[in-house]
């Protein structure tokens, strides 16, 4: 059974659309890797555990660095709950808290 990668809702879709084109392409590439090879086979430098249920897809492009925070759900789903352009070395606490809040209904 293969993995699927999806966004939580229209808000997250808008966050993805707001990314620079090269980072959207990178996100699409990593999502395709997860779907084709399986999440368990895609590790550093593409994905990294943050805290609790929250993991990140790491995006780097000509225009900087972005992160797509996600949780896993039943039936091998990756659900992206927050996408943002990263401006600091560490992922900001407010971004993690927002991702945790958005992830609550995901089963």
C-alpha cells in the first residue's frame, strides 16, 4: 500500500501557492518521493521530526528556505498542516503551535 500526500484545507493550499515557484516545485518533488518510495524511505535531508506528531518537509531554493509541517494519519497519509517561509535558524514556536492546533482533527 502506497502513501498519499495531501494538504489539510484551502488555507494550507493558499500557503503552498504563496511559496516561490522553486520551493513549490521542491515540495512537489519530495511529495512524489514519499508517494513512490514510501515515507519510511525518505529521510534526511528531506524530512525531519520536530515534536510530538509534527514532522517537517524541508524546502530549500534560490529564494531561501521554507518548511511544510505535517502529521501522518491512518491509511498511510501525510497531511500537510502548515507551510511557511523560514526566516530564523530554529522553527519558530508559534509555527509549531499552529501546526499542532491544525493537526488536532486529523486522524
